[in-house]
């Protein structure tokens, strides 16, 4: 569920419509970026002009502009009317990728990202906690960092004995899952079953009162007008926005030029992966942002030592269906 309406749209009588004033800002952002202006420069200009962002604030930054440039809702979908042409949207995505390659990244940025790319993305299938990095022999030449369940140690006692993973192992799992999805692209063409709208108690009460006033023919009453507006807000809050189509399209765009990947791509990981769940029997589930899950099982069963670590070096593992 969204925390706010994307910039450029508004709710009218329970329907999402284009907000002409905000839409001009969205279109201007796309136009300026296509012309060559950087996201930082666009953000600075919007801030100086006092333009409100989606959070009703005037402090724009590189990230807030970037989110607008990658929001596939602007191409139009089930609930959102079309605001940006597909050709312009795709042109922006291509330009963004080209600029990233051209500008490159500093060693410091790469180091920071490698440390955080898996944060809150790896989950323990045994106890449900997320994985975090533990340093073994910290500060020594023999120092090693491994991802372990957050509940691995509680009060200096082993609590969860799920398997440990190195950065390289997690990268290999991601590569295997992406390659399987590339080989089975038909999975991206499946339609998700939509759940019926669930009405809250407050919405049911509001709907009931509206019907009462309509039966009493109080069409011009202030109460009815306010209740209709309230109903629209409550319906939007109850509405589970269908992001399956949008997220599936996002995955398709990210994988459209790829056949088989052999190296870990941090940006691709952040773009298409929701999370990875690992189990003690060496089974792994990789869930993509649209809900598709690739299940894998390590070729060998890793045996835990007393502290829960793997006796074998997992860097050479392969994954199979």
C-alpha cells in the first residue's frame, strides 16, 4: 500500500485522476533530464522555485527526482492514467544507465555499497529474522566477514543455527536465480490473481450513512458532500494498489538486453530483488519484486559445526532447481 499519491495524480470520487498542476512538474522533470540536465540540477531548480514534491515539501534532492524518473505508473496502468509517453520513459532509463557508466563510481562508493547491498534483504527461513554481518577475528589478518542470522547469538549463546553465507555465496545465489528467470521468461507473462477489495469498518459505516442520506434525498446536504469525500479517501486507503504489472515491467526492462549474467550487478540486485530467504537444509528462495519466487537447493548439504558455521567452503557451490 502506498503512503502517498505519486506526484501528478489526485483522488476524485474514488478514482485516480491527473492533477494538471503537478503533472506539469512531472513532465518538466522528464523533459529537462532528456535535454541533458542532471538530477541534482533539476532538484536544485525545483527547490529554489518552491515546488512541492510528493510529500508536500519543497526540499527536493537527487533521490526524489530519481524516483519520479523511474516510476512506471506514469506510463499508465490499471489505476493510474497515462502521464508520460512510453518512448520518453524508456529514453530516460537508457540515458540514466549511460550516465552511470560514463560517470563511474568511486572506490569509496563501491566499498560502502558492497557492505550494505544485502542489508535487510537476506532473511532466515527458520526464525524469520534478517541476516547481518558478523566479523570473525576482527582487526586481524585472518578477519573474515560472514552473513549470519540476527538471532544467531543471544546473550553470548547460540540461538539460531541456520547456515552462514559469505558475500560471494550470496552473489552466486543471485546470479543463479536471475539466469533461471532469464531462461524462463514465460514466468513474467503470468497474470497475478487479484484480491477483492476489503472494506474497513469505518468505510462500511460511511457507506451506510451515505445510503441513508440518499434515501432521504438529502443530496444537497453538507454532511453528504463530506461523507462522499471521506469515502473516497477511505477507499484509497483500503485499496491494495496492484503493483504486480508495474514491477513485472520493471524486471522486463532490467533484463531485456541480458542473456546470461556471469558477474554480480549491485544495481540489478537492488532493482529487481525483494529478498532472499535461506534455510538450514541449504534450500534458498529468491523473491523478485513482483512476487515471483525462484527456489533453489545447494548441490551439497552443508553441515553445521557447533557454532553454526559451514565446514565446507561454500564459494564453489552451484544451485539447481
